[in-house]
């Protein structure tokens, strides 16, 4: 029996106003893998995320999930979830109501929506905050609510759109550990968008480094360090990584 990658992207290209923002991308994502897409602002990484989840149609190219072409499939049918940078929580609802909200619109899950929501909230360690509204929570706790809301729908793939960019350094370190714990606990396949080199190296099984809509290198963190593909990888990834590690060491010592 032929074995498929969880996701396979073929010849993905996209234009905005006649400007090419993605240029013939080809890559796979394996079952249970944590893949980071790393690059500066404007390199095309968020466009990839929007195309994968179905919020945007590619100009050309194909997306396969478990061997099936999903390029034209609606977002609601893709069994993917997304965690946004700004949490996107309802401020007038409690933690429980936020996590349960999307379940009420899912025909398969709505009958047990409250039970599912409570169980997920417990599993991500938010039970003591279950009746609080988001403004009563820290930034890290709000992001955990957003992750819990996504997990409640039982997605096969979870996409993260720079989820820690608004958090302070201490909270980022804690949430990073929690995301890896959640991945291991739920055996999730995760695709993580970031511009932070240190974050990508700490979290990822593999890293896809982007620049100007192209893949500069796709490999394990160890291989990128040992064998950078070009000067861009050396400068944008390795030099910046060293600077961030030095800053992190100073932060921890302080």
C-alpha cells in the first residue's frame, strides 16, 4: 500500500496584483511533524498558511492531504485548525463559551459540545479559569484558550500564525514548552509561521526558510546549522540565531 505524506504541496504559485508572492513551491509535511515556516515579513509565509487552510485560492499548483487533492476543497472540509496571532477571542464570553462556540456549529460535535470543551480546557491546564472572560487572563493564557478552541474541533493539522509575537520573552518561553507538550499529547501535525529564528529552532522537527516567495532551505535544525544552503541562510538564520541566543542568555541571567 502506498504511503502518503500528511500534506504534499506541488508547484504552488500565487500572485497579488500581478506580483508573484509565491514562486513554484514544492514541499511535504509528515504525519505528526512540527514544521516551521521561517522568514522575514513579506516573504510569503502567511500566504502559504492562508492557502493551506483554504482562506485563499492559489494562482496555480495543487495541495494533497493524505493523498487526496484538496486544492478546491472548502476550508470547513479540510480538517485543519488555525491559531491566530491576535487570539481572536470573544471578549464578552467566558473561556468555556469561547472554546465551545465553534462546536455548536459542527453537526458531529454539537450534541456533546460542553463536555468536549470542558475536557479540552482541563487538558491544556485552564480549568481554574474556565468561567473567566479573556480580559481577566494574561496574554499566554489567552493564547492557550485560542489553542484549546482549535483542539476542540479535533483538527488533523494545526496552523499557527505567529502566535507568540505579541507576548513578552518570559511568556514566550512558557508557551513554547506548552505547545510542544500539546503536540506530543494530541499527536498533532503542526505548521508554525514565524520570523523568529530562535523560536523555530527550539520547536521544529524541520524548518522551511523562505525569502521572496521561494524556499531557500528545508531541513532539520541540525542540518541547517551544519550545512547552510547559501549566504542568505548564514546571514538571516544563523547570524540572527546567534544574536537571539545571546540576548536570551542575558534575559535568563537577569
